[in-house]
C-alpha cells in the first residue's frame, strides 16, 4: 500500500475508533448511574450560578 492511501485510511480509522470508544464510555457512565438520559449538568444548565465561595468575591 502506498502512503497516498495508507495515511488517509489510518486517519479515518483513528477518528472512527475514537468516536466508537467515546460512545461506548458514555454508555458505561449512563449505565453506572442507572440513568440513560443526559447528565444532570445538562438538565440543570441555565439556572442561576451558585454564589461565590468566601474570599473569592470580585
């Protein structure tokens, strides 16, 4: 195989492998939480932020 074919093939394979791994890990996290919906961060996003910790007021 020449480099003209091998390099793009490896690039596509790497992208597919990383995406498959990320999807697999997302499924494992959801299963361990016993919640197949999105994370709690995305559910509560948009609410008022929590107050600053003491000593960090700007």
